[in-house]
C-alpha cells in the first residue's frame, strides 16, 4: 500500500484535508489546510492529482507544488484557493496526518520529528519552503489568513450579498432602520474592496515613494 505525504484529517470530525503548509511564519503552532469537501469536483480532482504526484511527494511542503500548479480553469492553485476562501488556518494539534488508512500521527508530533531531523527549531521549519514565484502569493501572505471562525467540514466562507432594506407593506422605514441598512452595505463593500486591493497588490506590487527629510529640504 502506497503512502502519501500531505494528507490528513481533522481530529474533531474526521474531515479530510490536504496540508498545504505544516507551519506558518511566526506561528509554528498553526498549519494551512485545504478542506477537501469544500472544493468543487474539478478542483478536487486536480488537487488529488497534484498531491499524489512524485513532485508533491518529494516536496517539503505541498504548498510548494501549489505555487506553480494550475487548476483546469487556468487559475494558479494557491492563489485561487486563497481568493475563494478555501484555505483554512488551523492549530497543528487538531490535525491527524494519515499517510495510509492504517497509519496516523498528530501534525504537531510530526513537526517535532521533522525539526529534529533538520536539526532546527519548529519555528524555523517555514524557512525550508521554496518555489514561490516572483509577484505571486507568498508564505507570508497566506500566513495572514484569519479564517478560524468555522470548523473544517462546514461550507467555505463566502461574503453574503447585502440587499437594500425594504419596508413591509403599509409600513415606513425609520431613520434607524435605514442607517442600519447603510452600515451593513458599507461593511460588505469595504470587505470586498479590501479583498480586491490585496489581490491587485499581489499581481502588481505598489512601489512606495521615498520622501526627503526636512533637513535635506532646508539644506
């Protein structure tokens, strides 16, 4: 029976996950995973084909392969999963790695063993990650994901469209109701704008302009 790296399950509900990164920069007690049940059939097939490839099985992290692999629709795997909210940051002690149906080890335990083999601290495991393309999604970018509000196995987070508030028949909206509706719409638009701006910056990073100091101006 062949064993596969980067495959695991959530201890709480046995939901299957693919572990993109076993640790994250500055947060070695967290991992980044892909909940298999949350992706579409075409994405699922592409991910399974990728994780079972020789390239992935010899890679330090599955995320290294996802940096450069593409889904059938032409989207880069890691960037697409990040943009669609299909990556989730979870504590390493909640993940059980399952290289075969009959073998398992806690991800937190596995990280200890790998750190011992590499003669380094667990916090330094992220420094062995390679393959991020220039201008693409970096490990530091994905480490900022804060999707900790749902359990693996629940539907992936998607931003709900906020519909304008409408008064019931024969009723008039109060100023308070209208203000509440405006705030909800503003919050939704702000989150979407922030997401789009981050995606734009990843494609075309903004170069910060340097300003002269007062001493240089007065000299």
